[in-house]
């Protein structure tokens, strides 16, 4: 089994510079027709029509506050069922309200869907199963034992109760708050609740149960010695809880009811952090993680207890980029993991209680039909899990089956809508699909009776999104773009190899515009700057989607020839041809991604200067974690809590650095940044001890933000250029693709 543990070390190294040895996938159809992907498969006695699984994505705040699925949730899932996926799995559904206090809001409300609160909730689940079955999809409900140490610690304030865990563990979000050890009685109550929820699910015509046993949630806290350090009682055996839950489901639902289990082959904490596991207080307790051999043994025992199917990955919250691989990680990143398990089961003759092989579902950025099909043909897995790709394009399966691969809207791995949005208080959505989770209110696009003449200025994501909707409604659209190509600044964002999915999205946008050209109502003008005076009175509606411009800095030497913006450098990397040490002013997403590009692709020595406490403070935890982890591994120097004072004539820059010991470690990836509206009263007091320094550099790149390029909009409004004038995307408010597409779609569908 030593070679299995070596796999973790190899993957840890590979995930930093994977693009040096692996090809970047594209939306090709070289393996069409996809005979493996669209063949049926048996799970227990259930036949699933194809090998595609909609992965679980937490349906946070997509239900009534009582937990009953509502129209938002029903239409969201129905859209994916209609798109042709074989198996739909829900996001996590807790069964431990009253045991895990982090789950329940004041007044017994919850932002989680529930199947356990009352019989009134069952009607919503029955409606959901009927909707999925109407299109031939099967449906599993994902049941979770709870959140435990990764739950919201505000329960300490709301209900004066500590969060809970398998043992006394620190809370992930506020490590100063301890999580209380669950009693044996409380654990047995969760087992009983899982049995009842499974029986209720079966009564609601849901096709199977899916146990949420990975990523460091409460079920894993009880089934992994990293978190479960109990010395006495039944649950000192870390396998006992999972096995008891499976046996209870079998007791309540019989042998024929399918049970799926989500597991990580390893937390991979030791592989990720190495010696840090011995020195960092937040990680020390978790060194004794479940090893691969132990996980395989546990999986065999779960099959003996009644599990029919697994999906398997790596990681937990403390290295969150592993279970939620972002843009910068390779596609198909866990195919070797699924193959290892599949081969192990085959070599040891492991069969389910139904006497059939136990299917292994592959996960990890498999949203490219050729990649998915090849994995199935190569025997690396039995099914393909698509989570975010089905948010980006619910019709992914239909389009793949029909060979219309080029029309699949690709996921860009940004996590802005699907994760960060609900972490910040919203619900799951999608950056590139503005309809996602709004299907219930937006409906289908309807043709208008009186088409209008519309001018859209700017052919970036916002402009192209608006144009697509307007043409679908039957309007006449002139799309004007000052550059000689469409896509806006997406062309810049996709330059680094770690941003390959953004480049794939740009190619999708180009394909959209090519399709527009076949529409007689569409006219494209490239290489033309729109002038307000030329548009006066020519259109019924004008939409500006003119993007942003870079923000400069009012410091000495900012206009020197060795100073450029991040956009300029990415458009023309030869600017850095003779530079080795490059100072990047701004440690947000663009600054840190540029540093990654310079270090790993151009062999430069980037130095990051950031005024705020944290690098990439606006990014999803998974995305920032992956970038920062490998920047640190590569030895990139980062100065947080530091401001640029000036650019000197002697080849140095002057900075003002806070050298206080209270300044956070810029490369802390094992703890999240709390949202601005959450205060940690237990955090150490921040102090300021400023010290001026000079740093030798060859080049300076400004990555210190953008501002809306909205002059055109206000000029048009001032001159009453049309009866309706709208400003969408970044020119309305600087943001990311997530904001740009949403605003553009909303405006266009109401014209």
C-alpha cells in the first residue's frame, strides 16, 4: 500500500504545475458518438438510463424557511432532468436538527432543505421526484449527519450552544471556538434519524439515498481518526457510525433500495501541508488522518453493510481546493483516484448485496465529453459526475448525445455563483448561466409582438449575453465592439494556462456570435468605437456594456517606462522579456494569478504587494487556496498590509510594511476569510508597526483594481439618444463574469 500513499504525494506536486505535462481539454467531439456515456447501468435493482450523474451542490436557501422544497428548487432540478442527465443527486439534507446546533436558525428555521421537520415537507419532495421522473431521470437524496466543526459557529450567539464534533475539535471558521464532543446517545439519535429520513425518501418516490461522508463534514468527523479521537464506547471505532447508518437504512428500506456513499480516499492533509501539520495549531490535531488502505477497508465494510455505489475524491475544508477543484486545477483531476478504487474492488471480487459490481463514480472537472467518454472507455470509472457543468448548461447531456458539443456552455470553475454566493448569504447560481436557480421566475424566452431596434455597445460577456436574449425575442440588434475581436477582457483573463476554462468560455462566446450572423436581425461592427452623436435617434433601445478601465496609483514614478497594467502585460508578455524581478502592486485575484503565470510559465521572480490583510480577499476559499498554496511552494514573496510609496530611479520601489506579529500569514490556506458582516470577537487585536523598505525590482505591474467605463452611458442619457438606455455588466458596476451576465440577461429579457 506504500504506492497508494505515494499517489497523494504525486498528485500534490502535479496540481501545482500540471499544465507542463498535461494537455488542456477543449469542447471537442473526437470520440462521438459517446457510446459508453449513454449506455445504461444497474445500481442494486435500479437501472439508470446513462452514466451521467448530477453532482450534489448544496441547495442552500432554495427552499421555504421550514425546509420544504419550493418552486425555485423544483424548477432548478426539473431543468437538469429535462437536459438528459441519468441520475440527479440533491445537495446535502441534514437529519440532525436538534443535535447539531449549527444547522438551525432562530425560530427553528433553516436555510437547508429538510425532509424531517414535518409531513408538510414531504409533498415538496414528492413533487420533485415526479418532476425528475417525467424526463426519465432517477433521483437520490443526499442525507448528511450534520456539519459539525465546519458549521456556522454563530449558534454560540444565537442559541448559546457550542458547535459539535466527534471529539473536541476547533471550529473551522473561528478556531478559537471549540466544538463539543457528541455523546453516544446523540450519535445514536442521528443514526435513527438517517433511517427515518431514508424511509421518508422512499415514501416520496425518491429512488435512493446518498450518504454525505466526505470533505470533513460530521459523518466524516465520526468516521476519520483525524477528527474522531474517542477512546471509549462503540464510536471509538471510527468505522462504526457509517456502518450503523447503512445498516439502519437497510433495516428501514429493505435490501433493494439503492444506497450511495460519498467518500474521500484521503483528506490529504499530510500530503498538502507536510511539516506544517506539526507546527500549525489549527492542523496539529488532525495528523492521524485515515490512510488510503484504511479507507479501502472501510469501503469494503460499507459494501458488506449495504452500500451499492461510491463516488470518491480527496480533501476537506482545510485544503478546500481539493474537494472543490477551481479553475486553476486540471480537468479529470481524480480519475486516478476512482481507478484505484475500481481496480481494488475488482481485484478483491467486491460485489454488492445485489450480487453485482459496485459502480465507482468519477468526480473532478469532467465537463468535457471526450474526457468523460475516454475515462469510461479506459475503465477508470463507471459513471461520470457533473456538478458545476450542469449549472452552466443543463442541456450538457442532450448536446453531447446529439454531437452538438461546441454549443455546450462551459463552466469556468470560478465558484462565484455556485459556492461563494451562498457563503455570502445567497443561494447557488452560476456565473455563465444567468438562468440558473431562477428558472421558476424567468421562464422561457418569448417572442415579442413589436420588435425593437437595439444597439448593444461592447461584445464582452455582458454584451453577448444581452444580444443572445434580444435576438431570441425577435429584436433587431446591432452589436458594436471597438476591438477587432469579441470577448472583451476575457481574452486577457484566459492567457495563463491555469485559466484555460476562461479561454474555453471565450471560444464559446465567439461561437455564439458566429451563430448570430445567420440571423437576419443581427449586425456586427468590429473595430469601431461607438460615438454618442452617431447613435442619436437611430435606435429604440441602447445598451452599454463597455466594461472597465484599470485604476492607477498617485505615487512618484508611476509613469516610468518599466510600469504597466496587468492587462497590458498579459496582452504583451514581451514587455517583461528583460525583467527578472517583477513587483505586482495588488494582491487580489488578478495580481496573484499574474504572479502564478510569471513564476510557473515565464520563470520570473514575482513579488506581491497588497495593502489589505489578505491576498485574494474577494475570491472563493477554494480558488484562493489553490493559488496561494502553490505560490508559497514556489517561493513567491508576498507582502500584505503593505503600501507602495514610490518607484525610484535606482531600480527600487519604496514600500511601507506593517511588520507587527499580528499581521496574518498571507499564505494561510487552512482557514477561511470571514465575510465582512461577520465579526470574530475572539480574534487577536490587530496592531500596526510600520516600517519603510526599499526592494530591488526590474518591472512593476499594476493590479490594483478597475473602475467602470461608464462615460458613454451618461453621454447617451444626457443627449436623450434613445427612449430606453441601459448600462449593464462592468460598466454599470465592476464585478466578475457572474455579475456581468446576470445584469445583461435581466435587462434584455424585459425589453
